C-alpha cells in the first residue's frame, strides 16, 4: 500500500508542474540569442549586393500595349455594341468593346473573324467578358465590357474588318460587323 501511496503522490506533483517546452523551442531560442550576440555583417553584404546589381545590365522592360481609340458603334436591336479601342501587344491584338443597353449577348470564337486590307485572316486567340455562345448562356449586364484577342496585326495594317458569321451554333442570333475600320491614325 505504501508503494501505491508514493506513486499517487508523485502523480500529483507532476500534475502541478508546468509543462516542459519541446526541445526544438529551447534550441531555437538559443540560436536566436547566439545570432544576436554576433557582430552584424549585414551592411557589407548589402553593399556588395548593390554593387553587383549595378554592374548587371537589366533587360529592357516588356513593351506595354499601345492602344488607339476607335469609338465605332454598331446598332444591335434595341442597343449598341461599341468598338472602343484596339490595343497592339507584342504577341496579339486586342479589341476592347462594350455593350450599351443590350440585355443578352454572347461571343462565338469560331465565327469571329478579323481581316486586314489585304484580306489576310487573323485567328481569334481568346476572349473575356462574355460567355461563349456554345455554352447557351448570355451575359446579363446590359452595359458589359469585353475583349476579343487575335493574332498580332502587322504594323502596316491600315484598315480592318471585324465580323461575326452565322453557323449552326449561332443560327438565329444577331451578328456584329465593323467593315473598313480605319487604323491609319493609330501609331503602331
């Protein structure tokens, strides 16, 4: 019985003790104290790093888009679709458009065509801001903004035609067409 009483006594003592810190916390604290007591070599390292950065020639900043205002509206039922601007980027040409008082719209990449004055066709690369007509969904914001992105137009492009054509997916929908859009005032 005496052995059991002693065991219960030590259990009560252990229960009153504060829990010990894990070994990794004690080691981390010791490392921090050691690092704080050492002399700092930071200014020397920073100076060498700045000299190295100054000696390395930085590559030129990537070209940003060069945009040109257009503001050409296309009447579409009760509203309009406005071709606001064209932006030429190194690898693509973007057309920024907006809806004005149109309750429903979608985009159909296979039926969206860009041609320059020579008749060369440029493939649509991407679009954003409008759902695809193939999804059978329509944008519900009557003044939505959207972007059509195509292969890059060459710097010699002076007029373009941007149009949608009907196919089986889009039969019965309204199509948008901007013919002979003048880009001669654009500096790209």
